C-alpha cells in the first residue's frame, strides 16, 4: 500500500529526503514551542510504499521524517534510534544526517 508521501531533492551535494505519513499532509502540529507544518510542497505529493521509502533512506544524506508509519519503518531498518525521536501533539518526528 502506498501510504507514505516523500520527496527527494539535491541541494549543494546533499541528497535530502522528506517523508510523512500520507494522512498527515496539510496538517499543522503544535505543542509548546514546537511547530511543524506538514506541507506537500516540502514532504512531496508522490505516494510510495514502505519499501520505496526504505530504499530512499539508503541513498539520502539528510532526512526529515514525520508520522508513526515513517518513523517505525526507519527504526525497523536501523536508520533512526528510538531515543532520538520527538513528539509534537503525539506525532513522532525525527531527523537524520549521515556523515560520509
């Protein structure tokens, strides 16, 4: 099932992946000083499978991830440590930067 939205862009030699659970698109998350707009312009309008998302994590150098499905897939594939996740309004969010 394709229920992850994602976008890959190249910026200054970096491969940046933004991915979100599809149902979070166009939502605004706020909690205290934390604020996150899950905009399709940033997270992408392309819907992909979990397998495609994980393949994209392999090639990216930076990732911005939001949502239970996306975060759990990244944890299960050993890209994100559960201790490095924050929650905004109960929605998990994590960032990844690879040092190559």
